[in-house]
C-alpha cells in the first residue's frame, strides 16, 4: 500500500534512507559521504522546506519512501529509497508512478553521477538526462546543495520538461534571462534545405511576434545589441547571447540599429516557416 507519510513515520523514514544509502558507500566521492548519510537534523530541514514523503507499506511496516517537492514552476522527486532486502520488487517504480500523479508540472530528479543503477532506474521509467550545462543551471535554480555536490550530480527530466521547458538566453558573462529572438530578416547565408537541417546567418532591425510549431530553434548573436520580448517581458540581447526557443513559444526581437545572428533549426519535413524560407529571385 502506498500512503502519505505522517509525523510518526519520521523514525522509519530516517532508518530507510540511511540503510538504503549504504549502496553509495565507496561509490560516490568520499568527501560526499557522511555518517550517517542523512542526519536527523538534515531530514527535518528537508521536511520543513517542503519535501512531502510518501511510503510503501507492507504488513504494517514502511519498506520504501520517496519525497516530492514543488519548487517554482517544477516538481522535484527527492530522497527515493527502498530497504535493501526489498529491492527489485518494483516498489520504487510504484512510488514514482504514484507521485507523478500528484503534479501537472514538469518533473526533475537529481542523483549522484556515480549512482549508475539509479540513473538506469529513472531512464527505465521515462526520464532523460539533461546536458551537463543545463544540469548545473537546474541544480543551482531548484536545489539548495553545495557546489561540490553540483559537480558530482546529474539531473533527469520527464517528457513534460523537454516538451515545455522555458526558453532561455545565455550570455558570455554567464548571466541568464528568459526570452527568445527572431523577426523580419535579411538572409545572408542559408544551408541545409529540405527539413534536414537549417543554418542561417541573418540581420534584423525589428520583428513581429510569432511562433514555430513542431520544431525548436537556437540563435547565436554575432554582432549588435537589441532587446528580446516574450509576452510582456523584455530583456537585453548582445554579442555572445545564445537563445534556445522551444516550439510554440511566442517571441520577437528589436535591434538597436542592426543585429546579426545565426539561426540553427531542424524542422521536420514540410513544417518549415514559410516566412523564413529564402525566396527565389
């Protein structure tokens, strides 16, 4: 039986976590191992910060636990552990499936990079590793963990995360802002026609809001400055900015004079934006 944990389950949760975490001993970096792995004080802080534990009960005893935590616009799966004697009985999968029913947000999971068995478990249940660059950003945004733990961890996302992730602009100075650029352009270089791949270098002075259905695009600013707008929010754009624009996101751009950037896109066959196609002279 799967149920929400209550205050009186604290000792059982503490016991399950530290007994199951023995699997990490000698696997994760030695400077990340603690004795016990999760002290009582840390577990209490996690619960106070919003982690809600659910447990799998057999014969009146908890044998597995898993936490769920809503943070900003995502839901995190936290501290998933099953007693050693009960592993490979499908308990973790059942807990994960039940907790995923509790949210409509994208779901993210962090785990140790060296815990390959945990990564395989989440991949088996439909999660996918994010890139190392995105992993660092996500761990800093949604988790409160030391820098050393960020270095030695990975993040996996569910289908919602990859389908509905927010657009993002990176700058060379490592600051970030949410938005995406594009508009009416002068096409300088075009390549990869036929829906296989598209790489364009364009110049723009001002564009109208629009979106692309069915494919994502990436923009890299070569020269000039301007602003990018998503909805009612406007942000600066400058050389070195990289924008990742998911399909279906309304976006526009206005240059301070003229802005030159590269567009990378891989639209499926027949779904290229008609306005973006080079016209025959």
